């Protein structure tokens, strides 16, 4: 995920060592001293999924809620480190996306319950091991062959919700059936999103689209669309680098020549390069589909992803 200069300034978190942060709290435990269950999510995306399963039985706290915060480079303050180490259950993306969680829980209670969404993606656990061994210049994360933006993959989100229900059931057996029922309801709501993407796949299979970065990979995959953006362009944008002039020229040509049906645009990490690409698309009459990495204000996960899928379908019409 690319961060412009203003974005990087906004995401400069308190740079304290995790060892110092952890001195402000006791070792993680299954429940706080008063016996209350606590669920902590790395971002409000996974917080929304967790809350859908927890219902009114457990309150969920999300660490990253602001669009200006970049999970790739986020450093947790002592207070956030304490919340994570004391949580009954931690829910996070994994795959190097929110590596600050791994950094913190790796020094804490090895028995702490966690749900790592990326590990629930087919092949995700193996790729996550590779990510832990191969850093890069952007927040120590490396994509390898697997895209880590798994909140756009409905099957993985469904599996995450089911895992949350199982873990909450372990922690709170008296309400295990309620958590399972909530997860089943959430499953049905996810099917509404899949119905939209299945409709796109039926009507516009293999239609070419472009992205400013590969954030919506799984959305496009489920919709049966083909991302024809030069990989050199999207990978450079994602890793915070300027794409090569040739990659920029090729991307702009796709738009000016109307070789794509839509441009998928991450509004949270725009800079002069991506803004130029968007302007080029708009000038050529190419619809722009906006995507984000945190929940827009006032929306839950289902509403957010339904709106995104509907926007993609409308753009292709």
C-alpha cells in the first residue's frame, strides 16, 4: 500500500520498542482480572467481522480505525500493546499486512487465542511463513505469490467469522450457540455479496480492468474480471515507490485507448502518480471504482463490501 508524503506523516506512530510497551501491562491472559471477555482486532475491518459474530455478548476494540493509518508501517503505542497482550481473543489480517500484531504477540502469552485471517486463505499459512522470512523495504512485508488483502475474499472472511465463533465458544461456552448462530447469519449476508460478483462474472466474464494497486485482487477474481495493469506499476505503487516511466505510460495508454472497462482506485493512498492515472481515466470516460482499506464511517463490513461490489457492477454497465 503506497503512502504519499502527507500520508506517511499522518501514520508516524509512537516509535517505542515492544519490550518497553509490554512493561506497562501484565502478561496476556484469557480474560482480564474482572473476568470480562475482550476481543481486539488489528483494523476496524476485522473488528466489524468480529462484532458481527460476538453480537451483544462481547465488545470489540479495533486498533486501526483511521484512513490515515497504514497497517504495514503502524507501530503500536504502549496502550495498544497492552490491549493486545491482555485480549481474550485477537483477530487480525496476517500475511505481513498488520505485522505489528505478530511483533507484539510474539513476545507475550503463547497460549493466547488468535484468529489470523490470512492463514485461513487456501495456501495462506505457507505463504505467511515465507513473509516472516523475507522482508522488504516497506514495513518488512513481501507479497510472494499470494495477495494479503484477504478481506476482499468472501470465503476467507467467512472462514474467519467461523473461527471467531469457535474461539469465543471456547472462552464462553454458555454463549457458544449464540456465536455460532451469529456466524451463520453473517454467512448468509456474505452470500449477498457473492451474488453480486457472480452476476458480474456471468455478464462480463474476463472484462479487462485496471487498478492503481492490487488491493482488490480477490474482488476482481470473484467477479471473473481480468486485471491488465502492468505488474511493475501496481507493485511499485504498493511498495511506496515511483513506477518506471514505461509502466506509467503503459497504464495511461490502457485508459486513453479505452482498453479497460473500469479503474479500481484506492482513495486512501493516492499521490501524484495515482491522481494522474485517475484523471486520465476520467478524461477517457472510464468509470472509477473507489476502494478503501478501512471501513467508511457509519458502515459495517457487509454494507461496505456490498457497496463496493455494486459500484463495480455499475461501472461495468
